[in-house]
C-alpha cells in the first residue's frame, strides 16, 4: 500500500472515531445516521405449528436422554 492509501485509511478512521466521540458525548445531531434493517414486524406473537412444536420436543427429549446417559456413565 502506498503512502496515499495509508493516509486515506487514517482519515477514514479519524472520521469514524470523531463520529463515535460525538455520539458518546451526546451530540447526536452531528453523528451520522445509523442504517437499520427492516427488523421484525410488529403486532403479534410468532406462532409455532404443532409439527414444529413436536420436532422441538423430540429433539429436547433426545438431548436429555443423552445427558442422562453421560451422567450415569460418569457416576460409575
């Protein structure tokens, strides 16, 4: 990387740190806007189908059985 590229990277880092300092100091009007994704839709709980609930229950039972098996093996 040449000197010009290094200086450009340093300038970008200084701008980023200056914006972070302004944000922390409470001067958010000068800080750049934070882009956020669409997020989770509001208004209602997420519903789980009976098949999905059964899959989770079966997986947990299998996990508990494996843990119980390991615990009895370790106790011997």
